[in-house]
C-alpha cells in the first residue's frame, strides 16, 4: 500500500510525517489537490535509488558499446609505451 499525506497535513505535522518516513523506511507521497506533488524518502533509500540509477546507466553504456570494434590489450600497451 502506498503511504500518502496531504500537503495540508504535511504543513501541520511535518515532524510526525518525517518521523514516519524514517521509522518505516518507506516513501510517503505528498498529495496536492488529490494529485501526487512530491515524494518524501528516507535518505538511505534515496541513496540506494541513486546508486541503482547510476548502475543502470553504466549497464546501458555497456550495452550500447558491445558491438563496437575492440583493440587488443597488447596494441594499447604498445601505444602507451608499456
């Protein structure tokens, strides 16, 4: 079930809503005029989401380059003088 809070309730009970997010670790959707306006997240959960998004970007970059021609390591090492 998605946790929601009205923007009015958030204004009146900010501390309680933040405590609820921290205690449960689950996001709370802030509703404004019956529409989602924002999401409050536990900082640890937000960090996990950011890392996952970064990893997804890395995987996409790998996928995009998988058919590019490769250069043998020995050739690169020779050009670098190794």
